[in-house]
């Protein structure tokens, strides 16, 4: 069983708008570490129903209803959790986080080793994660490009019904709140020389939740194919956690993985997973992007060589259970077509940031569900933040924003 059901690309950033605090419910800023370096994918929460996270450049934006009181909880693995009263913050604001590693107590290991910790974590999944269905709302972005040339750029606001972390084959369900597929990114036209789309990518992202679908990482047939080591300790929301590093064993002729897993010491809950291809098996990698497998493309002279797969998963505590809040998957291929004068790196990636909804409120009947082979089709000419209006959206990272800023000012494309 492969980790990825197909391959993709996305560039995920964060909820970000600029406005005066007294006139708007959008709160924005930047999060940095002790050396003033930007911190990507930091979680921000107000209670259980308002949340966001920073983009790859450390920027964030949080939709806060006027009159909301309380505090913002800012958390990141390996750093002290901050609790900041809303009334004490300006807009925008820079938040500095401090490392929590020095605060960790010494952890003594007895019979546990890296593999034993992973096995215990897998065994405890139904104890640490919700086993009944829950709804989430989130923002999604998928991107495909060859080098700096965009083949596709799609975004969507989604409602998601997760069946829970129990041992069954029920799949996630998705409702589209709003979507768009860009025809231009800044001053560049979106041009797909393959004239084909990767379909059903949000479902692919959700299917790569390794706690529901262990695949070739945590599956029983695969655990013994890796070497696991305890490389250190860190903190997650004040709790001590193991840092488990893993890599495929020498002599296994498969394209398997290397990476790290953060496991809470007390409960053995998995807080994050980061994987990519192992150098030991990279040469066995095969393309698995659906449209790249079409024989017609090979007849036309296209050649694809997969170079990497990447997966990032993060979970957060809500009440007494852990819930997913961030998914990112990406694949890279070297692509060449002499006749079409194409040669470069094909990147396909997708990111999804979600937050749980207190109760299942949406109508997830069959007539409302996004088809599994769906590709986003609501075309718009240019990127503009105003498109989302009442919906939360994800701010593009700086490299994309530079392109957008080149377009004529004042255009509002709906």
C-alpha cells in the first residue's frame, strides 16, 4: 500500500487581512522565534471555534467577531505556549516565541525503544483520537507548476465530515462552500500543456492521514522495514514528547521513507508526522500521478521521473481528544518533452488547514457531496483576496504575492 493515492501540489498560507481593529473582525500579524526568524505553521486558537495558523512566511490572520473577549493561544511544537489577552494586542502585531526545550525534564528510557514507542502510539489511536464522526471547516489550496510556470492554481472553502479514527472503511465527505480555479497568477497565464487535471485531490489529502490509513509507514507489514531511533525530546503544549526519527532499512528494494514523528510521552498520542523519500530507496520511485500514467502522454514523448514525495500531518488537542488541523502533501518529478520544449521540475502539492466544528451541522447527504473525481472548475481571471468575502481564506506566501502585486491595482475579480 502506497502512502499517496495520487500526487499533487499545494501552497498553503494563512488567514490574513489588513484592517483597523476597531472596524474589522480580522486580526493579523507575524510570528517569529527568538532570533526573529519567521515561524511557519504555528497554531493560533481562541476557544474551540476560532483558529488559524501562520503561513510559510510566518504571517497569520484570524477572523474575530467584534466584541470577542478572552485570549489567543499560540502554540508550536518545541516552543512555549503563549496565552495573550485579545485586548492587549494591536493590529497588526509581531509575536515572539521562546524555545521550550530547556524546560523539559530529563526522560529516562527503560524498556522502550523507538519502534516500541511507535507501536504503542499506533495501538493507542482509538484512545487518543475521536472514534465518532466530526465536522471540520477549512481552507484548501492546490497548485501545480513546472519550475515557476503555473499549470493550475485552485482554492476552496470546504466543510468536511470525518468518520473518526475507528477501524472501518468509511470515507471522508466534502462539501464545497466556494471555489475558484485561477486563469492567471499575477501577470502570468496558467497554462497546462498536458491538457489534463488531477482529480479529487482533497480526498487524496484526507486519505493520507496515516492514523486512519497507516500505509507504508505504520502499517503492520511495514513497521519492521524501518529503523526507529529516539533522537531527543521536545514539548507540545507543555507536555513532554519523544522525537522519533526513522529511515528505511538498508537492502529493501522499495521507495520507502524517512522522517520524524512527535509522540506525547504520557498518552503516546502522535502530534505530528513529517516524511519524505528515503535516499536508500529513491531510485525505485515510480510516477503515480493519474494523468501522468496515461499512455497517450508517453506516445507524445513526455518523460517523467519522480524525485520525491513529502507528507506533513499535524494534530492538536481539543477537549480530551486529538484532532487533525494541518495536512500537506507534495510530489516532484523531473519532466522532459523535447517536441514541446519542456524540461524542468514538476511540482504538485496540496495543503489543507481545518478546525473542528462543535457539532455536525451541515447536510452531508449525497446530493451535496463533492464527487471523488472532481476537479475545481469555477474559473476566475486573476487572484484577489476580495473574492472570498465572508469566507476565511489563506494568504499566499510572499513569492506568489509578488506576482499578484504586479497586476493593476484596484481590480476586484469575482
